[in-house]
């Protein structure tokens, strides 16, 4: 993944559905199913609950309740044409720009499938840790609008919030006496890539639970900034820039075991997990919104600028791992976020679970465009803002 865009000034410009390339040809029913999953979460929230995003919009759960009510009244089975009519009658599209730039980076992520065990052994020596009980996460935007979308984490000592241990300290055993080990994996590299993706399915092929599959889902982060290790690998000459990918990073780490941990420690961020059952195998893990992610219909966005639960029209104008013949024009739903997802025109595409999804996600680094669909009854609020 790549770090943030050079500027971060959200600009929204009204457009029409006819102006969206490929709009008529998409499978809108598939996107509607993903929106239903978001509405399952939104409908439970009190109307006054703020939804983050750009403070100029100041959207609340109550602002989206009418959308979810209308969707519930439609029933469960709709054709793609009926779903398209729902979006066209209930939303207004607004093109997204970052200042004057309407293109931005689109990467991919997925849910890996990994072998693991509940018991430490020579085959499974690398722990995945649960969230420490004294880890405190703070959404700074809850205190000041100017800090919306920013968060820190640490622990409280003598009444003060102090930084939590970084990756190097945790890898060195700083939390080893807290009994936080959830699952043991075959290598620290497996655990590192699990953290990058934020979730994973673990196949428990030992402990008398052969072929039992569990899900490890994001439960917290140590508060240190995410740093992609691709850049230092390029700068050191270990991987040519034109060959950089997740697969290339993994290959280098596995081929250089003596240096792998030091390189991974360049990313001070450390992710903690919780165990969940896999109740809906066709769907992915819960995203930041708590909605289950839908392969090829869910994206992660920067919550400093955007509200989770809104539909987004994604355009990848050139050939990409999603479609080698290109282009890709697809209605998605914002249901997640991530430490490397920064900027107004920035998205992370959820490719699904397993090896094939990993190949697609690991190869994605595309320039794309985004259009957000604003509920029609809120469109005047957007129009009244001096973007």
C-alpha cells in the first residue's frame, strides 16, 4: 500500500447518473445487497449518532435512516433494473476531487486463509495477539472537529495517556506475560500479512479440529502510524520499483529470514484481533462499520472525508487486476477504512477471501475515480457548501 495523497481537500461536484461511465451495465442488485448489510448496522444507531466524514456535511445516522427504511420496504428480491431505479430515485451523484485532482490511488485488500493452531509448537511458533485490556483508543474528532478522522491509542499511567509499545517491542516479548495469544501461525511473516489485511480465516488443521475454520477480526491497534515497508525495500535496492507488490515483499522476507523481523519492525503499527465464527462464508469479515464486507462490492475509504455506509461509483479506466481487459465501472459501498487509506480520492478494494483474491489485491495499485451517491433529501446540504 502507498501513503497519503499530496493534498487533502475534499471537493464535491454534482453530476448525473448518465455521466457515469458504464452505469447502465452494472449489476445494481449486487450493490444493493451490500447496502442492505450497511443498513443492518445504520438502522440500529440512534438518530443523533454522528457518522464522521467531512465536518461540513455533519451527517448523522438519522440522515441515513430514511434510505434504510425505503430499502427495507422494497423486499429482499429485486432485479438489477429495480435496484438501479432505487439508486437513481433516492440518490444524487457527486464527483469527488482532491482539490483539483479527480484521480487517486486504488489498492486492494483481501481476507487471507492461513493454517494455524491453538497450541504453540515448532510448526506454529508465531502468535496472533488479542487486544490488551489496558489499550485505550481515542477518536480525536470526538473532541475537536479539526481532528476528525484522526485517532491515537496508548495506555493510562498516573492519569496520563502514554504511547503503547511499538512493533519491535511487542515482537521482542513486551506483552508475553499477558496471556494474549489467540492463535499460533507458521511464521511471523504470516502474522504480519494478517495484520496488513486486518482480518483472516484460520484453518485449524491440528488440535483435533481438522478443517475447522475460524475468523480473526480486527480488535484494535497500538496507536503507532502505519508505515508501508515497500518503500524502504525499494530504497535499499532489494526490490525494483517496477516489480513491487505484496507477493514481492513476502518473497523477500521469506528469502531473508535474518533481516525479516528488522524490516517488518519498520512498520511500528501493530494490530490485535478477536475470534469470530464464519457464519456467512460468501461474505468477508466485519469492516470498520461492523457490516460484513461483500467481495467486489465493498471499499475502504478515509473516514476523515467520507461516511461509511454510502454508495460510491468506482472507475478504473485502464486494465487492472480486477479486469485485465478493463475498464472497471462498479457501484461499491464504503464499509471499511485503514491506516494507509488517506485522502479524498483514495479507496481500498475488497477482493474477497483466499489465494486468488490475494493475488488480485496484492497486484492492485491503480489510478481511479470516485463518485459518492448522496441521499436525495440531503443533496441541498451538499449544494450549499462552498467547496
